[in-house]
C-alpha cells in the first residue's frame, strides 16, 4: 500500500471508532422498563423470585438471566494482532471488535475484559472467578507460552467452555483449508511432509490439529527464528516446541523444505523464498499466514510453482484464513447445548462443516457481499467467506451434535434438524414465516417460468428451487448466456439438463407462441408482424403465453423494468376465467414481527369496490402464512373526522365489507398509528372491532402504500416478501428490481401453491 492509502485507511479507521458514539459496543435492555410495574418485576421485589430459583437450581440461570448467551473475551494485551505487547488498555478496540463479530455472526452477547495481569497463574485465577457471570470464555491475544498455561488452568477448573481463539480458532480454519487443499492436490494427511515456521500458540495449535486429522508427527519439520527445532536444542525452546523436535543437529528452513507438500507459515514476512518454493513437491500447498505481510506473496509462489494452492491471512488475496469462520459458530453450538467444554470432537466437526460448505454451491448472500469474486470451489476458493449465512446452521449444528455425542452437553437438543432450522431462521429472516408456504407448495409439483432467466439472481433461485423444493424452474433466455453465467456464479445447474429453457432467439415453439398471442390480441390492434416481434423480444409476454397454453403453471417476472409494464402483458393473456389483478401485497418482516401492506402497485386511486376486494384478497393471503388477519383500512381521515376523498372511499369500502358477513377482523378508516397502537385506538374509538395490533394495512392509494413499504425497507430494516399479485390465481407474480435471490425463491414458493387454493 502507498503512504497516501495508508494514511487514508488510518483516518477512516479512527473516524469509524470515534463517531457517532465512541467505541463499537453498547448495552441494551431486553425487557420493557416503562412504568412502576415493570420496575417491580425487573428489580425489587420481583427480581428476588428469579434469584431464589437459581439458588435452588443453578441450571435455572440459563432460563432467567442472559448467562447462557453471554461470552467474555479476555486478554492482557500481551500479543495483540501484529502489534505485539501493547498492554491491556490499548487492546480494548480489538476486543470490542471481537465482541461485535460474536453478535453479528452468531447473535451472541459479549463483554470484552482487558486485565492488567502478566502472571499467567494469576490471570487464570481472575478468569476462573468470572464463571458465575458467563456461559463461555474466549481467551484472546495472550503471548506464548503464557497462553498455554492460562488455558490449561482455566479448562481444568471451569465447568464452561474455555477457548483460546488464537490457538484453536486458527487451527480449525487452517484444518478446513488444508482438508480442501489436499483434496484438490490429490494428497492425504497421512502421506504429506509439512514444514512449519512459527512456534507460537497458533503455530503449535495448527500442527496439533493437523495431527488429529491424520498427519504423522515424524513428517513435521518445525522451524523458528533459531532454525529447525531439533532434539537437544536449548535456544528459544518451550515444551510445546519440543514435541516436534526432528533430528539431533541444527538446520535451516532451506535445509528442510526439500520435497515439502505443505508449508505452514505463522511467523513473519519474507521467511519463505522463491528458491525454497521451487524445491517443494509438485502441486504444493503454501499457507503464508503472517499478518499483515505474509511469508511469501502469492505472485512469488506462482512464479516458480504455477500449480501451487495458496492461502494467506489477508483479505486482498484469495483464501483468507480468518477465524471469524469458526469462533462465533463453535460458541453458538456449545452454548446452545450447555457444553462444559469445547473438545476435539467439536473442533473437528467445525472443520468438517466449514470444509464441506466451501465445496457446496455458493449462497446468493455471499455472492452479493463479494461481488466480482469467483466463489467456486477450487484453488482460489478453499474455505467459505465470512458473510456466507449458511455457516451458522451448518457449523453450529455440527458442533452441537458433536458435543452431545461426546457427552459434554448438559442441555442436549432432542431434534437436531429442528435446531438447524432454527439457526437458519435467525440468519434468513424470512425462513420462519415462509415455512407454511413452503409446506403447502411441497404438496404438489408446479412448473415456474422466469421471464428474466439470464439474471444471476434468477439462476441462484432456480438452483435453490431444485435443491429445496419440488417445483421445476423454466428459464426464458439465451442458453449460452445462461450456461456461462451459471458457471461463473459457481452453480451446478446446467440448461436443458436440470431445467427447461425457452430461447427467444431460436425456439421450435416460436410459431405456436406468436400464433397464440395473436389469436388473443388480434382484436386489440396486434398484427401478425407485431405478434412475431413481441415473441422474439418480450420475455414477460413469452412467459404469459406459456402459462396461457398450460406449458407452465406460473410466471415470475419484474427483476428489471416497471411493474405496470409487466402487468400489461400478464393481464392481456391471463386475466380471464374470472381472474383479474386485485392488488399487490407486500409482506414486510420487521424486528417485532410481520406487517402486510396493500395495494402497492395496481390501482393508483382504487374505488370503494376495489378497496373491499383488496381487503378480502389480503385476508386470504395473510392466512397462507398461518396468521389470523387483522386488517386496518388506512386513510388521512380517522373514524369519520375528515370529509376527504380517501376517507369517503374507505368508509364506502367498509360498508361493502360489512354487508358481506366476513370471517376476519377489519376496521377503518384510521391513521397508521391507531392501527398499530391498540391503546391509542381505544382512546380515540373505544368501540373498535379490532383487537390488538393490525397486521395488515390497506391504503387508499398506491402512493401511500408504496411509501410505507419503502420507508419500512430503508429505515426500519424491513425485509420484503413479494409483492404478491393478488387475484390472478397464482398464475403470475411481478417482483421489483430490488429483489434478491432469496426473495425470488420465496415468491416461487408462493407461486408453487396450487391455483385452486389461493387467489
């Protein structure tokens, strides 16, 4: 990096830590404290009841306090990142950062604890005294060999997991990367020669882990600043290094590198030279993990060994060995089963989960977070990316299962599959609410046509459909483009093998399609020439023709373009047999639960009849999610207090609904705050027929509905499912350009429900 870029990074980093509030952590209450009643429950006298329950049975601490989801990150600041012994106080930004990662990636609460104590035995005493407060301990940035002593004492004396991430976290990620690297190289742990530099905590832990994976101790050559670790050496020796002593005489790294299959570097920059790499075995594995500058750069390795498989500790090179792939999820699994320790079985389960995930198809969420990077298993993609949301479900559940099978789980989980699903729900926010929809869709197999089949989001959704549902995707697009983009995205699906393709440029059904379109539209000004042109260029119209001809059961379109443009062609072909567009319904998944909003796209200024129809359709679709509808008709007028246009239309719609003896709750017209605040509504209109919060808001125009939807998305972190096109019998749905691959999968599940079930 240049001096200017270093200075720029420094300024950005300092600004990040300083504002808008200093530091990276704060404490928030999980219970309300708004009145005297709350206070009496949170503190005296109510808190005594929780205390007495815990006194009677200490296991109740996990039920009545946050201990079961609370980790301490503990350091004395003697070996911080690449900064060395900077002291406890200066290490605090790093420990705060570690706590943020726990929360972000695994939902684990964390306190950072920096201690001014250099004596390892006294440090262990302090950590052990913290056991009543925490569910687990993460030791961090303690120099070797003190870290070995602290960890050993704490593990012996504490009945909660104690994990030194610099040792075991690094070892787990190295183990996963090495597993996949050797798989690609066609080698096995039992047969390889390993040369390692760095006899510190991480280096020793990595070698210990590789032995557990099958590496033979006699095939390990450990070097440090004083050269080869050999029997009888006195300089710089520790008991941990002595375990790996080879031979009886001094030697250098250059002396022992000959024929090495794996170089494991956890030392410093420039330690490994091109000349040394040239003498390694064919297709060597080079893990140059020193930070910030590796033992050798990937370019230097490839200059002499083009077939080498390389990993570093840096994010600007492929295969970054990053502990965040491990520690949040191993703690998540350990905490959830009340593990008394993190043992070998749990660590190996973590390795296997991480390694297997890299070999699976890349998730759409990871691809979106790392745009432009090739995330396909191979020499440049040995381990998953930290923002792959599947890590939680895969790794944490594997760790929990290993804890139970190895006998260290104090709170075993009965159903590991349900636990894995729960973990995924914590990451994929739509998973829980979409479960009834996916269950209903699984009762049949439907053919879902995607108008924009060349879009990468559509390709990822199609892959997910084939993996997770019984439905069949049909993609409209050019086969060579689809195949190229699927391969580039690291997907395994291939056109005409895994799914059907309709090629607008050359399809044998072209004449049939334009003929069908012309027969429907010939009295609406569409000539044969125009019909032919539309069937060559308009993929939405092609998809609608397919549904019309019953060659597909439903169409999904709208990943680009304007909503009403797509609706035009859908209406032309599919608005028949009593079907017509009623409204667009968006489900917004918010922190405190779901909220449905309609009509966001169809009727700019709906009539009272259209509003009533939208309310009825909304209730029908809310029930698809297993939710009892409570619908508020929203307006600028509130229970007749304004003689406005929207108020008059809403009151007229209410009269229409009241005459129908409907079996769901609705009320209006009212403001949004009255819809969502039952106490406010009771003060304004005590005789309201609606109880509790409304869970669906129907607006008097699309401007208001669309504004509410977008505000919730952009400022409240709302996750949208939809829009759902109501009234078309699930024959078509129009999404919006901001939709994700996960959103397309969700809408395909909605489309995958049999037509007879929902309108």
